[in-house]
C-alpha cells in the first residue's frame, strides 16, 4: 500500500466497457504523511487510480497496485493497475499523530 494525495480528476469519454462508470482520479504518491499545514513530499510521478471508496480531490488516501488493485468489489476482473482502497482518517507514528483528517488543509 502507498500513501497518496488526490490531486485531480481524469475524464475519459471512451474507455473499455469494464471501466464504464468507474471514477478515475489523479493521485500523487507521497513519501510520508505531512503534519497539518505542511507540504506533502512527492514520491515519484502522479498516477491514475480507480476510486473504490468515494475519495475526493485533496483527500489523503491509500493505494494498491498490481494484482492487489483488482481485489476490490469495484475493480474485480477489470483492467486496473492502481486503486484507491481507503481514505485515511489519521496516522500515528512513534506515539505521535502525524496526520489527522480533521486538521488537514
């Protein structure tokens, strides 16, 4: 699983039938969750991901890639390589909350 920030939407009017109705989002993987008010540290290039959980722009999410991306109800058996499978509420590291959704931008 990877941490990422949703940074945009991807609209495709023509796509494989198995992806009709799928919400595609542009996500930027990040190195670690940022503290409230801090900037995310990008990790690699942005990716296009199928949204399996109703995420929105600006939200902090967890991604899965490869065969794991096809393990959700929304993506099972579909031509998918990256899926948003969770929206992060908070992250605790070494006893300190380093990310909390309610304190996020």
